[in-house]
C-alpha cells in the first residue's frame, strides 16, 4: 500500500491554477483556464456587502479577464484595489493549527518555578508546524458603465439572454469556457449585472511586480450571497473556496446548505507532526464525504474586535489590526478616514455608525455541480462562540519510569496512543500503514517497544477502512493554506 509522503501542500500557497473569486476567467487564448481554488473576503452588515476577490493568475496578463455577477451597477467609487498581503495575513491567522504538549516524568520531583514558562506538565510548547462589438448581436448586451481602476479596465454589463452575452464576449476577443452559457442564464433571468475585468497593460507597467492586485467591490443588496455556479463553467471537478467573513454581530452561516464545524481539539499521533499538511488534507476530504458534500465547513470563528485581546488559543500568527480590518472592507471599525494603497476609505465610512465590534468567520466550501446546484446564500447569526480547527500531539516523558507513578504513566500512555490512532482513522479514514512514520528517537528510546505506534498498530481495529490511495491533493491544494511553511507536493 502506498504511504503518505512526509511533505506536501502547505503554507500560503494557493495553487497556481487558482482564480479570483467565484466568477470565471475568459481568455483570449483557448479558453482552457481552470478554476480550482478561490479566496474571498466577505464583509456584511445590514444590506451592505463588501467583497474582496483574490488574484493568483499566472501567465500573460493580456490573456486575463474575469466575469463576476453583481446585483447592481457599481459606481467607480464602489471599486478599489487592495494589497494582496491582506489574504496572506488572514489565511495565516485563521488557518487550522497543530499544537504540541510535553509530558513530564511522574517519577521526577520538580519545584515548579512560576517564572519559567513551559515547565508545567502538559504545557503548550509551540504552535503550528508551523475582457466592443457586432451590432447585430449587441442589442442583447448593454455596457452600463466603464471604469479604469488601478491596473484594471472594468465594464459593467447587462444582458437579456445568455447566448447574446456569450456571443458578445466571443466577438470582443474573449474565448469563454465551454458550458458558460448554461450557467449565465439564471443570473440573466435574475436581472444581475456582470462585472467584467481585464488588465490595462499600460497601467500595469507602472506597478512593481508581476502579480495582479485583489479587487474590492461594495454594494447594497438584501441578498447575501456568493455566485459559485458561474465558477463551475470552467471547472473540471471539485473546487475549493475559502471565505474570510466579517460582521458586527456573530458568525455567518449558509442558509441553503448546512454549515458544519470540523472536528477539533482532537489528540492525534505524534508522527503526524511531520505530515500535518497531508493529515489535514485527508481530514477535510474524509469529513466532507461523510457529511454528504453539500456543506460549508467551519474552520475558524472568533471575536477579533480591537478591544478583545484574546483572539485565538493558540494563535498561529498576529491577529488582524484595525488597519488590516479596514483594508479587508470592514467600514465600521474606524470613524476616521484611512487611506491604504492609494485608496481613501472615507467614502464607505460616511453616515455609518461607528462600532468596534468585529466577528471573523472562516468557511471552507468544496463544491461541484452535482452537490451544489445553487449559489451560496448566507445569513449573519448572533452566535459568538469561539471556534478553531485545532489538533493536538503530545510528546512522551523521558527518563526512568521505575516508580509506581511511572508504571501507571506507561500504562496510560499505551491506551492514549491507541486512542490517538483510532482518532486518526476516524478523522482521515487512514490508519498507521498509510503514513511514513518519522519519530524522535531520543524521545522514543525511553518508551518500551510494546508502546511504540508500530507495535500498537496491529492491535487497532479499523472497521470499514478505505483501502484506496491516500488522498493528498485533488482539489484541496489551494485550501491547504493551512500550516505556515512551504513543502513540495509529491506523488503517492
């Protein structure tokens, strides 16, 4: 049986096949650009929504264009570009985390020094391993507005039929993905507009670097939703969407699909430390399958108001500052005008009631046409319960265990390790034989052989074990923004 590679998808790495938000790319090449994973910042209060769309486009920017449904004709002041680092910061801060504890030898006598950190039994030691046209067809498409914002040329289109919009895009040099006409039709029937973006090459040359900055849009609408169906037009399978949502009151949740909290606070085998990216990859896939796929998974939820000093437990990165929150689109957080990246945010703060309350929800949605026949609809809830996807490893004590307390410790350790491996299978659908086990020999040499994970593996009953190849990638690459350092993907 193939074993899991010790290193794989990690860190602030969104896949190079990703796109910005839940629209689709249209290309002046062959229309084969694919959408695997998106990130989006979603801010909501009352009927006002601010959406920031992540760009990780790779290739010639002359071939780039993006189409996103929007409920209204956006004004130029409703469109901004922001620093791409905001996504890295929010991801690193809210990502699933691995924590480790260290047992102390019960046979040793310690004078606990309160001034020394980490000497208490089981003390937490570290966190995180770590794109204008033919008149005959033009009557079905209307250009509602045209803007230049940053490095982007932006059109706001309305259409009366999907075939007309598809033809318009084709005739204006954009090869849209096969199947797009089908998914465009519901948006047209709902009278939505189309936010069409392409790169202005002259403006792009004025900027350093080759990346495209995220685009932020704001509008008022009673509907609180994200149009994921359009993104399925250029998908060849499952896609992943990571949503960083901010509200005044509490968590957001889906109203037309279940919102499910991932298992958290679970003790797992020590050897997962070297495979945490793979572990979480498999955990998410296994839990997603088990929940019936038509779900949104909760990965983090917490009050991140500036007045709240405890925003995670443990924290894996610095919490978002007031400036970070404003750049993310949280317009109510600061009553004074703030300019970030050349954008004056005074326009979104006028006539708004100041509030220092901000609640952060991170949802991860893996979707496809079969399991998600509708766009994502949301609501803001009053739920302010803290949550984080958190997994625990515990290092064994070292030294001599000849005392009675030591013998009991070894007996308890054997049971704990059996429980950890059973939990590993429950969480991921995989057992000991699926992992490359790399252990700390200095620690293990103090533990009797019969208590080693390898020896205990034969005693673990794994009912209904999935004997397939370990799931390590396949549509989760962008999601595995989970850990905080880079490792390379391997075939398994």
